[in-house]
C-alpha cells in the first residue's frame, strides 16, 4: 500500500511528541540546574540581567534546542486538543494551518532573541 508509511499519520505525530518530550526532559533539567540553589546563587541573583544574558549567550545551543522542542511539542499538543475538541474533519486543515503559522512566528521570535543577544 503506497500511503501506509506516510509521515502525516497520527502515529508518527505521537512518536514526534514522545521524542520531543524526551529531549525536553534532559534540556529542562539542565536549565533548572542553572538556576537551582545547588549553584550557590540565590534565586534573586539568577534573575539579574547579567546572569540571564551570560546563560543565554554561553548556552545558546542548549536554549535553542529547548526553544524548538518546547514550541513544537506545545503547539502540536494544542493542535491535538483542538482537533479532539472540535470533532469536525472539514476544519482540521484550518487548525493545522493556524498551528503551523503559530509555530513559525514563535520560532522566529525565539530564534531572533537568541541570535541578537
């Protein structure tokens, strides 16, 4: 069957969701360790502009991975919820289009922030 292994199937969508969740487990753990009391800094010190700027510039790749994984995972989850909530197949293309546009906008803003800093 030609369409049997299509990447547009929901099973591939769930594999993507699980993979992104697994990536976020490790990247978010690293991010939370940066601002944890284990580093010897108080919570107020981790909110200063210089500390945040240093982390965003020094760990730019890690925060980029976090940005892409979180945005795609979150928007895809929102897409799944909206499709389940609406229960109308004829509007599914509109939901997919809206989510793709939101993903593009959020990734563009996040990437711009990481590059400019």
